[in-house]
C-alpha cells in the first residue's frame, strides 16, 4: 500500500500534465509522506524525505507541515521528522477497539499457555497476511520475525493458506489471484505454482486446518485454523500456533487439533 501511495505521489513536476495530476493527487503526497515516516521510527530528515517520495523539498515540507498541524508528525531534537503522538494515539485506539482483536486475546493466551509457543491472529489483505495480534510465552520461545501490523506472503504461511483456501475455491480462482506475479519463495519448501497451491487448498478444506511446514522461515512450522470472531459463517481471520520444528513438531499440533479447535471456538465466541 505504501509503495502504491508513493508511486502515485511522485509524478515529475516539470511536466504540465504531471503537474495537473499532482494537483489531483495532492492528498496522496501527504499519505506518501505519512507512510514514509512509519518506516523511520528514529526519524527522517527533509532531504531524505524529498528523495523518498521523489518530490522537491518544498513539496515534502508542505506535506510535513500539514501533518504537523494535525498532530500526525513532529520534529525531534535533531530536527528529524517522526510520527506524531496524535497519529499514534488514534492508531492504537483503533487497533484496541477492533472487536476481533479484543475477542481473540483470551484464545491466544490459552494457546500460548498450553504449548509454550508463539501464537498469532492474522487477516488476509490481498496477497499478504497482516498480523493483528501476537503473543510470545514469557521464556523459551523462538522469536519469530512477525510483528503486530506486519505482513508476510499469504501463500507460504499457515494463516494465509487457511484464508486463501476458504476464498479460492478452484484452480482458476488461484490463477487469477496469482495473476502475472512471480510468487516469493522464502524457503525451498514454499509452494509457488497455481497447481500446487490449488491442491494444497483442497487438502486444507478437507482436513479443516492448514500448516506451514518450514515454508516461511527455515526450521519453523505452524498450524492454523480459521476463526469466526465476528460472524458464525464468515471467517474473520485465522489463529496459528508456531514453533521450532525440532521442539514442537507438526505431528504434535495435528494430534492436538481437537483441543486447538475447542480453544478457538470457546464459550465466549460465536
């Protein structure tokens, strides 16, 4: 999304047609600056910001000024720009108020306690999964690269494959979803063809769960089940248990599938 915003906002200003387009997409320039600020928690200078959005410094400065007036950006003691407190307040308040995020926390805590491994709740967003919640046990867990708000390719994660299997019901749908893209292959075990993914999605629908057998990170496996936190018929996302393959083999999780399902469909959920 941030790349799309930046490309929209970066039309050359020397071209009259591009300048006309820039007037139409002025808000996209502000959004591009906001997205770039999110990539620099330690701050970014005006020169670097202008280069990042491919715009003159005066354009970047106007966008930053608008964000500062709204409280969405501020300057630190070194004169570098960072996300403002008002933006962070709104983002965290919105995240905490989401019904699926609130309702899934007891589920994640129960699974985290039961297996002593990292657990996730994620939703599908186009070609990626977005992690809405994540819990690590107090000690002894592998620290995965996932973070709340972070993304991973949907086709090689257990949560992503569970959600894709629910929405892509035939091979034509899988091919349309892939389009002209060359799917990422984070490990040698990642599935990247329409035929392989379609066969995998059929298996997932038949067995009622999905796995990531060291397909997204070497040595890490994962089991995921759909979660119906806001509707009894449409999945809101998927819940997963992840762990080191040598410590928590997939067979252990698959054998305990009834317990995992029971926790996810607990009494407080529909």
